[in-house]
């Protein structure tokens, strides 16, 4: 039972709860009886937000992620903090949230960071290998950055499969079908 809620930042709500741990249940001619203890606890609920940009160090490494909430407010997180928030979630690796067909909302789990669905709109290639991805929000990530953020649960790229080969670098591809027109590698270049 939630007894109080706060909004520590635009990405999540904190709920203070009374949690009952039932240890035994007795059913007899007199009815139903529960024994156990009650304790205070907390739960976190992510708030819808868009991942709109990433800040980089002078060396070009991804350092920060900027989120924008539905009300227009923004918050920036260092990448390690975003990773820690994602890993401190109700579902921990190797469990992953898989988007459902029909556009089902993947924002189902608890935690202090929403899972952001990003759709690529352009790619950068070095010969035949996709090296960078640009998303509809304007965010640009290298493939290793996108893989790392997806592996910890910060983001999901719906419609693409993340492949972790045993003998090479992870990569994305479109779900196999009989068409080559919808392939990830056929996106426009930037």
C-alpha cells in the first residue's frame, strides 16, 4: 500500500509503501487468518521521457544523456548514472524487456529510468560496417554505445535485432524477411 509519493526528478516517482510479508495462512471453519510482519519500503516508477541528445567529451566519448519529459522539462544524466539506474531496476540482466507486436508500450517495469524506444533514421558506414546511428530525436550514437545502452536497459531499438556473435563485435540488423528494402543497412546516410 502506497502511503506517500514524491517526484525526485522528471524521470521517476518514488513511492513510500507499507509492505506486508505474509508468513502463514490458516483456513478453517472460523475463516481465513494471515500472520506476518509489515515493514516500510519504497518503489520507483519511471515517467515517460524522450532521450533527445548526448554530450561528448573532448575525446569524443559519450559522457551524458539528456532526457525530456512530456511537460518539456529536461534532465541530464552522466552515462554511468543512467547505466546504474537501468541496472537498479526490477528486471536485471540477463532478463530484458522485449517490445511486443502492435506497438505495445515497453514502459512496464519499475525503476528510476524509463526504457526509451528509439527508431534510427540514418546511419554512417565505414565500407560495409555500420558505425554510427542517428535517431529521430537527433541523438547520434556509435553502434558500440547503442549496444551498451541497450544491454543495460537504457534504450530499445524496436524492429531491430541486436546480435552478439561469439567471434565478433555486436551489431544490429532488421528482422529477416524476403525484402531487402527494409534492411537496417539501407537507411539513408548522414
